[in-house]
C-alpha cells in the first residue's frame, strides 16, 4: 500500500480488540505484530487500522444490567472562629507538623478583612496555616492566619514563617495551656527550639510530641488563645480562625441513595460521632461548613466495569449535581478553565471529569466542586510527588530500571481481569445545609444514558495488553545496540513508553513537555478537521490563531474562561536537503497540524516495520526540544547518550583529583599499537547492526551520532583497545575521601599528573617501583597464574559475559564497552582468539589493579593480607593491586622487605 494512502479502518468493540490482541500474542513469532497492534492499533498483517467503538458497550444498549446506588459522606470541612467540638478531648501538637499544613486547593474560600477595612475572598490553601490538633482518626484542626506576613516574597502562600510559629507557641499556645491546665501544664516544652532539640533523634528524624487536653479545656481554648495573643500584641495573629477537617470516612458512612430520611439520619450520626452538633452548625452562628457527598454506582451482576461517557458530562452535572443545564454545558466546554477531563484506560470516549463552578454557576445546591471518576484507580493508587498513581519515568525506562513497574502493573491488571469490577463514583462539595438532600434518588435513566458497561476481562485486559506491549518494547530497546538506541526516533518511543505506561491508570500528564512529546508520537491532522473529543489534551482548534504559543494553565487554581492552548511543536532537524524541503512544503505548516487520536484510543502513529534492531517510530525528522528532552528523561541529551553508550560525566570539584567519574579520554599515539595476525588467520569484526529502514536519511541523525570505533579492522581496533585500557585504568583510579583521621585529605592516591594519566602506557604497569605511580597503595603477590587469569577475565570478559547489577569504574571507561561490543561482533572462535592475544600481553605486565566483578579498583583496608609503603597507616583505605608472582616491588628505588604488616 502506498505510504500516502490512508489505511482501511476496522471497527472493534473493546472485547473484540482484546480478543484480536490475545490471538496475536499467542502466535509464535508475532510478538512485534502484537506490540504494534496494541500500541498503534495498526494490524501489520493486513495493513488495516483498528478503531475501538465503546458505544457498542453503552449501558443504553444493555437491557440485562441493573444498577445499584449507594451514597456516603466522604469528608467534612468547617471554618469557625472557635473550635466547635462538643464533649470531645483534643490532641494538641505544641510544634505543628509540616505535613498537616494545608497546601492544596480544597475549592473553599473565606472572607477576610483587608487593610482598608473591606473584605476580600481568599482560597484556603493561600492562607498561612498550621495543624494544631486532632480529635479522632482521620481528623485535623488547623489554625488559619489570614494576616500573617510572608517570610520572603517567594515563600509559599500557605507557609507560616518559623518566627511566627515560635511566637504562636511562646506567646499563645504555651501560656494558654499553662493557664487552663494549671499544674498539669508545667512540663510543656519551654520553647519551640527546646522541643525541636528534644524531638531530634540520632538519625536526624523528628519525633514531635503531643498533649491530650480534656473537653473542659477544649471549650475554653479558642477564646483564651485569642485573648492571650491580643494581650501579647501578636498583631499578625489577629482574625485567626479554625479549620475543622474530617476525611476518608466514605466506607463507614455509606447508605442507600434513595432515602431522604436515611440521608438525614446518617448526616446527624456522622457529625455526632465526631462531636459536632448538626443543629448548632446550621444555626448560622458557628461558621461555614461544607460536606463532600459521594454516590457510587455499581452493576448488579458484580462482574461489570462501568465507565463514564465523555459526551454526557454536562447531563450528569445537571441531573446529579443540580447545576442548570445551560450552565452545565457552558462549564464543560473545552475552553472552560474550570473543567478537566480525565481519560480512562486510554479510551478517548471514556472519561471522568472535574469541575469547579463559578459563583453564578453553582445551582440549587451551591456546588463548590465536583468530580466523577472510576473506582478502578484504587488498585494502582500511590500518592507521591504530586502524582496519584504508580509512575515510571523516562530515566527509568532508558536505564533499565523499569522492570518492577512493568511486571507489577501487568500483574495487577491480569489479576483484576478475573474478578475486579469497577464502579462509577460522583463526589460533590456542598454547604452543610444542602448535604442531606444532595444526590438523593438520582434518576436511573440518567445513569444508563451516561455510562458504558464492559466485562472485567475486556476492561482490565485492554490495560494489560497496552502495558504488555510497552513492556516488550522497553525490553527490546534495552537489548539493542547502544548506538541505535540513541536515535531520536528510538528515544521518542522510550519517552512515549514512560508517558503512556503511567497514564493507563491515571490522567495523562499534560505539562508542556508532555504535550510536545504527544505532538511527536500521535497522528497529526489539520485543525479544522478534528473533533475536540479526539484531542489528547485541550488544544485551540481556531485556524486563525497566530503568534507565539501559550501553554494552557492546567492549575486548578485558575478560574474563568481560558483560551485552549496553541500547541508547541517539537523542532524539525536542520536539513538543507532540497528533497526534504520539497516534501515538507507539500503538507500544512506545523502550526496548522495538531495531534489527535481519532480511532477511539490513544493509538500512536505506527512503529517502524520491518522492526529494526531497536524498536522506534517511523522517522519524521522531528526531535524534542532540549527543554522537553530534559523533562522527559531527567537528563540533557548528551548525558543520556553517554549513559546509553556506557559512560557518564561528572566533573570533579578538586582539579587535582582523578576525574574517575567522567568518560576517559582517547589514548594518544604514545605507544605503538601491538601487532596481531588475527585478520591473516581469517578472523574479522562483523559489521555493526544497522537500522537501514527506508525512512532513515543518511544525514538525519548525524548531529547525534559518532564514528564506529571498530571499523578499522580487527587487528588495529584490538591494539587500540589494549592501549586504551591503561589510560582507563589510570583515569579511574580512586581519590581519597576526606576524613578527620586522614587530615581531611581528599587528593588522589596517584602521583601521576592528569597529563601523565592520559598518556600512560603498558610500560607503567611493568614498573615495580610503585612510588613512581602511587602515593599510597596496598599490594600483594598473586597466588599463582590462575589468580592472575581471574583478574584478566574480569577486565577482558569472554563473549556473552555481562556484568549484573551496579558497577563502578567499568562504565566510565572507553575500552570496556568497546570490548563488549567488539566481542559481540566476533564469532565465538574469533573472540577467543582475540582474548588469547590479549592474554599473552597481559602476562607480561608486572602489576595490575585487583579488579573485582563490580569494580576495577578496590580500596578497603585489609592490613592482615596486603602490604603498604613505609609509614602508611594500615587502617586507611588505598588502591589494591596484584604483583606478578615472585615480583619484587620497590619504593623510591629501595627494596623494602617488611612493608606494612607482612
């Protein structure tokens, strides 16, 4: 089929797609075809493009499914000028714990007085605050200080400065508790600093204390604290208020979603269990209170995974959330800054959503916040670093550290496919006065018209097949030749692997760098031809947009209307080739093209076929910008290339220290290259694996590629590696670690200058006057030729022998990765013949590093076994070397019989 011809599109239900993927997976020799099918939807066997139609599984088409609805109270937030607990003890934290500070947006505001006597509305997480106590499990009381000064102009808005925290304790909490608890308050910490000193453990962790105060003290605490702070002239604490929070109680409060009386009863009981009086809170004299009400919808058969229909978000917000339909439609527009779509399982028509209605859009129940999602996310829920699900990074993917993620994720999906249904869930935050009536007796017809129903096997199976395809591609890339892994089209696939694997169970990352990546891996189309529900993230479809691109503000703090982002495209490589220029001129400008997913799922553009040695996308002369590259991989481009090619760069702080953590320099032509006759014996280096796909331009990646160091022929290349090895041994010599015992000496163990280390030859390793090489050293004789051979085998391993786990020194050399690659490109007989030549040279050396499997140089002090130079401290570390049996080392030209302990 011509490359310019669009493939035939074949529509599948989710079950049918999973069946087809499983069939491919079971066929011998079809692993790549499976990976291509699961990732891009392209069927390599017949050239057809798959499209998934979830509407074949819409609930409105399934007459045999019943729905059950349960309702619950998920959390409570209360704002008041005093602690509103009744008959409750309170656990007070004299020193607030950092993790109790409110830092994220809870979609609730508070009116405070400004400097001119007026009022202003502030979001709670933008008010300096500290957690001061708890009144039970999953509870917290915070002190909020709207007038507290910021420590610095760049300090977070929620942060109460250390100075203010010290004053709060010393001039507020401590004198209040001393007064109210009388003699029982005598042993309170004398100051904030004193408590921090006491709480600091030997490991550096803080074990902060707490005090339990009785209910009669709790009742007086608020008023006495306010009076005490005023008496002590703590002006910044004026107008403080308390935030009460109860969270994570949905499973202990669930009840039928059809009964208004039961809803009222559960609300009263929940508040009472937490020492709060509903009638008092509703009186209007005890602050502002908000309740998160949840409704969970499950299939009656207990075996169906339910999922939200993206096209009905406005309907469900209107019918369940109580927002007028016109307002619901307005707030769920692509351009609304209050609407966030959460794609589920990479299916573009299946999505939950979040909405923060404006003051005029909240409807009859005064809805402050709304979210609709799927309960399947609980199986991979792991909040960490601003993420909420299991995550894998581009660095882990390119460095072979993602095995546990892929194995674990695939295992979870496979197990869940057996008997783990997924429910629909809606949550809304409303004022307490509406809590008993909100989301009671929702019309079942609305739910049937707003959701899909899939079998567990299909819902979880699709996730499993997607992550398995990414796992296979990840493994194949790691097994490929390093120089091909650094191709831009291969690195795009590595970045896509991390992005897509992390978003199967979580909302896809839509930061600018991720958007740039998506523009490189998804099909592109002209703006006017795209439906907004095919977009992987909000993009302006206004064909007249111009000017520099402005990324969409995805912060949930933003409000009002937003202009959907104009896409920042990856950069095209700078090529002057007329043919390429002509080809690019036949398609619309990059600014007119946007990424989309028109086939029902986040299918990427196809992978290169036939599969090259390293899997990659078809080359489209597109590379990530340096900024996006570093965000996706955690490294600059040259750093990642060095890592993949077996080296790393780290600049030493002390210029006299050996730069043993950077790529070692090439050996200069100081010593003659040893003469071998391997080529005369018929041994040759096989050509390197190449990716000679028709889409690869000769010059397409040349700014990122380097010359093949092994293309000079076997004899010359082997001789150069032999000479290079000594430069690498000298260049990776260890440095001292500065300690009090060694006088804070952090210099090198060698007397060789940097220039001498870069021009060193094998002659230095035949010189047994060790003071010509070392300032300090540990040495012993090799026991026999067998031990000498063991060191050789570690430094020049046999074909197919790979080191496992972490290694030091080896990956920083030039010779070792090149030798491994050379041996892979030699036949077994040729590799052994080459090692035989090297062994004959190695036996002529008089001393060598005592190389281990995981490092070239070992320094741990072993005074009972190794000898040291005169005057050396035998308890201090130093490089270990082996001296040839019967060799007689000297120091400063003098033979010393009694070196060290021997």
